[in-house]
């Protein structure tokens, strides 16, 4: 297994014209290859253990944004994801029935063509629960890996090309022009390469106030309010050799040396033309803090950055970055802050601490994992998955331990936005759970399928490959036109949402590359958690329907 993972990461890292299989699919191919030469016993318990860890980690990661995505103006990408995922399931069922595929091939067709490897796990669990001979179960499970390997390559390449090239052509749009238009609507200022955005750069400099300067005789509060959009703040004043701490009512006098904080571009372009900059290390020796803060306060959710900066507690505090669902999103006055976002704040230590209290809680690095919550959540999620059944026609399909564990991860992740110290798991641990858990599970699936790979390919025929192409493209086309003409989405957000619905980060990256803008991530982040949940669940559904 470990050899398959090692080789899989090597294969997955090889790029051809910007495309790479990725470590998960690489591990699948490596497992199949090794399985051609040696019979490797695969433990079902080990596979389940690793897969459940992966599912909990995925749910835990997207949980803070999932419920918020259902409430905010990201509802359109959410509906788009539902349309794409449901049409993908229906297309896979129709293709599988036309080709006469067994439950294993059908599940692999779905997981590969829709680029959602976790569906292999839910399908495997569903097959193992079927009342059929053990030999048939083993054969169907092996067929999942075979079909996934056949269909995944076009599935990944197809999504990338559709989102970045085919989709824009069908819509008749210029990606770069549309991205620039959306940036202007949101207030994003595009800068030349190598130049930092004003929203990201914070500096502090000292300036001598000349006789007759416009701010002489004004209080600090009045001076700062002359141009509030510039967000320049006085931190200290040197007067007659003494250093005075900034007080709102302190009056500025000629000859004062003021320590001013602000965006670098503003300091350079505005103040340097009006005041003499001086070197005063002692005056500028102010403790500066950088903190990642999880947004938990409900009164901030849905407010624009421009609106939030008008709050008194934001004085001297600057926003360096916003992370949403693990993706960094662009910063501009019109971008809205949502609960579950992680804001990177920079400014004087005391001001950042005060602002953090009004935003939520500081995400301090931790090395301790709350194994009590981790173990209990997976147990309860799995128990719910066994007990809950969903009626589909004449059948009743179990939710499955896999989907139950995924939902448990979502719940724990969401609860962290309300109770930040609940169920804490370090980012590195979550990354290990998701990366190693899925890669190892898929590698073991490949090892199991290796001995029957050639014969299974011969049994499925070339129709499996072309069927996979249909399953990849049909939901993308339906989603494209539904998103544009039914949901009336902005085309850039639409293309980002299509990539999110297919959980294909590389598709979003291709849109960003072609458009020269990162703004497509605003459509991707609300759609991707929905895609993960539905596509993973479809593994159980398609097995129940095709069995």
C-alpha cells in the first residue's frame, strides 16, 4: 500500500501542458499496476478506517462554510451545484443502463466521469451490503476501480477544458473582459505584476507637520476623518522630544512628528507630497501583530468590507487576506464577509486584539487534536448512517456509514464557528486525514482490482470510455445554460461554480488563468461543499439503483 502511495504521488505530480492526474488518481493507477504483478491481500477494515477519516476531514473542512452558503447570496452557485450533480447522476444511470453495466462498473463510471473519487468508497460500502454471493461482491468492487481509472482522465481534462475554453465560447463571452467588468463592480483594483494591492500592504512612517499644514489645530479624530477612505491613522506623536500616545482629542501642532499607519500606496502617493518624512526609530517602535481570526459574530455576516471598515473598532487595523472554504478570495470594498471566513488582520497589537474580539476568535496554532470529539463524531455519524434509510421508488437505500461520517464532519466543522474551542483539530492533521486517507483507500482499491483489470476492461469494452465522456459533458452543458438563463449568473461566477460542482480545483484555476483574475473563486467556494456531499452520496444511490 505504501509503495502504491509513493508511486502514486510521483505519477500524480507529473504535469503535461499544465495537467496532472493528482496523487489520488496516481495512487489508483499505481495500485492497479502493482496488482498486475503481485496479489496483495487488502484489509476491508483498514480501507474503511482510512476512508472514514478522509470523509470526516472533508466535512470538517467545509463545515464552517456549508450552512452559510445556503443562506447568503451564494445561493445561485449552490443551486447550480445541485443541478449539475443531479443531472450527472441521472446521466450516469441512463448510460449505465444502455451499456448494461453492473453496479461496480456503474459506480466507477460515475466517480471517474464526475471526478469524485470519494464516491468509490460509498459505492464499495453499498456493494458490500448487497445480498449477493461474496465472489460477486469482490468482482463488483474491483470493477469500481477499473471504471474509475478508465473514465477519470477525460473527466478531469473535460472539466478543465469546458470551464476555461468550451464554456466561454458557448456563452459567447471574452473571459478577460468579463472578469475585469466583475472586478470593477466589486471594487477590485487590478495592479501590475509585482505591485501589492493597497488592501494587502500595511506600513508605518514618521512625518513632520509643517507650519500652516491643513491639519494643524485639528484633533486626531478630526484629522483622520478628513479623508476616511484613505484609512490613515496616527499612532503616536513626538512633541518637544517627548512621545505622546495617540488620543482622539489630542490637537496637532506645528513641528509635531507623527507616526502614521496606512496602506503603502497611500503613504507614498499622498503624504510624501505634503509632509517631510523623518527617521525616528523610537517613535515607530510600536508592537505590530498579525492574527488569523475566525468570523463567528452573526452581526458581521453578509456585510461588505467597505461597511465594516466604518466601525470604530477597525481603527488602525488592516485586512491582509480572507480565506473561505480553504480558498483565498480577492479583497475589495464590495466583497462581503461571511461567518466561517478566516480574516488575517494586521495592525498595532492592542488594536488587533480589540478587533479580534469584535470579529470572532483568534485561530491560534495548536498541535493537540480533540480525539474525544473526533472518535465520537465518526461513531455517531456511522450509526446514523446505518439507521437512516431513504426511500427511492420501491427501494429503501441506507444513508451508509460513509455519508453519515461526512455529515458528522460537517456538523462539527459548523459548530466550530459558534464554539471555536469545540472539536479542535490542527490544519496539518486535517490535511493528513484527507490526503493520506483517500490516497491509501484508493491505492488499496487499485491493488484489489489489479489482478482482474485487463479482463474487466475487455468485459466493459470501449463503450465505457465513451460513456464516461457523455457523463462528464452532459451535466456541464446543462449546468452552463441553466446557470446563465435560469439562474442568471455572472458568467465568471458561473464557470467557477461549474468547477466547484465537479469539485475540480484545477478547473477553477484554468478559468483564473484564462481570465487573468482570481474572481472566479467567488463562484467556486459556495458550490464545492455541495458537490462533495452530493457526488459522494451518489456512490450509494447508483449501486442501489443498478443492483
